[in-house]
């Protein structure tokens, strides 16, 4: 019988991809207005430059372990205590300027001051665009009080808490919130799942993990023998990693839980 539900945050409850997309579109529109370039082509160029730069930094292995993607690096502050976060904090201002400036250069525009301006605009636009899936709160309302709820999210504590601050309705639903940057390892490492379960005072058999990412949420749950529910909104086909259950909409979790019980 399921007594507790562990939820991923980004692109499970929060629509992070849409928030990032909206911030890119608003920022790239500024370049389109100034230089007449295609905002879509510029976005593609900046995303590519950001990924290339991000992978070259000494902090890359750490970001992989904790679960911080290149686009979070374009707006996070990383003022967290861990030594590697401090390194990221020092790198980030240069990374942002270079990502946007190099994106301009890829389209034949050499304008460093404008690249720096865009690097400052993107974080502001991202913070103005906190999207939540429309079914998120209906689901949490239904589950609150019937199950123990734990939020298990990869990322920097500062950044994940910023996301929760700009969507303040989410955090009160949860009995516990575990952020990989606080713990020291991220999903799919088994230890963070074991830690989460221990906070609830339950066993893995009592818990179920709900998330959108096969390689972190679902793989990690399977490594500790925990049942999992993959929220597959984009109709992907799983390869190598197989969830216990699959749903296309969060509200499908309600009848599924009744069925499991």
C-alpha cells in the first residue's frame, strides 16, 4: 500500500521548459528588434553556445552529479555554501555574457555590450515567467492529508528555492523538501532516495516516485526498489529504463493510486 508520494519538481509540477522558453523568446526578441535577426535562430545559437561553454568549465562534473542544466546557469545565482557552488558563482557572470555574446557572433553580430545587456535581461524574464501545469494544484489538493508528500528535486538550493518562492503555493503541500545540492548527490544516486525515505520514517515499499525524467526520477527509484510513475506528456518511448507505471497527465495519478491500493 502506498503511504507516501515523492514528487519531482521541474517539468513534473512546475512547467520549467515553458518558463525557460518564454524567457528566451522575450530576450531574443530584443535582439530581433535591434538587429533584424530571427529571434528563433538567435535562441538556437545561444542555446548551442551555452551548452558548449557549460561543458568546458571545471564545474561541469559537479553540475552533472547535482543535476543543474546549462539554462539554469543562465539565471541562477549559486550563492550556496558548497565549494563547487562558490566556483559556479564566480564563473556564472562570465558564462552568461559569453553565451549571449557568442550567440550574437554566430549570427554575424559583434556587440559585447549588447550581449551583456541580454545576459542581464534573461534572468529577469525567467523570474517573471513561473509556469505551473494547470492540473498540479488539483492533484495536490486531492492527495494532501491522504499521503505523506515529499518533494525530491535536483539542483542548487538557492535556485530551487527561488522557483518555490516565485510559485509560493507549492511548498506548503509537502511534508519534506529534499534538494540535491543540500544533500550532496542528485537523482539517480540511490543515496538521495534512501535519505528521502528515511525522513518520512517509511520503507521504500511504502513509497512511490512520480517524475518526468527517466534517467533521474525513474532510474533512481528503480535502483532502490521503489515503484515509479513516469509522467510522459510528450508521448516518448522509454528505452533501457522502464517505469512501474506511466501516465500522460498528473490527474491520472488519482485513479492509479486507487488501483494500486
